[in-house]
C-alpha cells in the first residue's frame, strides 16, 4: 500500500501525537471521507441536514457546514478520490 493510500486508524494517530515530543506536530484540521454507494443520494441527504454541497465529479462530492467538510466518495471511484484530494492541496 502506498503512503497516499494509507487510512490512518485512531490508534496510529494517537501514537503519533504521543511521540510529539520527539517530532513536534500540530493537528489543524480533519476532513473525513465517507464511502457511499450513491453520491447524488448522499448529497441530497446532507443538503436536507443543512449542509451546502459541491461536487468534484459524479463520483466525488463535498458537504460543508461551518468549519466541517465531509468528503463523499463512491468506493469504486478510488482514482477520483485521489484526484480530488490532490486538487484541494
């Protein structure tokens, strides 16, 4: 698995934070990626909850509310997810 494909577990993040004395690090944000079977349906759901939404393409979208952004991705569209993440940098 390439480093860019790694999904961090909470234990791994906690371990890195515990090691912060040796390697100073500050977490400044978090944007979860939720795997969905139907992006359009997920977008409609989050809009009903009061989120604004934007789309990268038909297989990847974002739900925004206050300072939170949730990524909505079709599991089989992994290449789309990676393109979207690179475009946000």
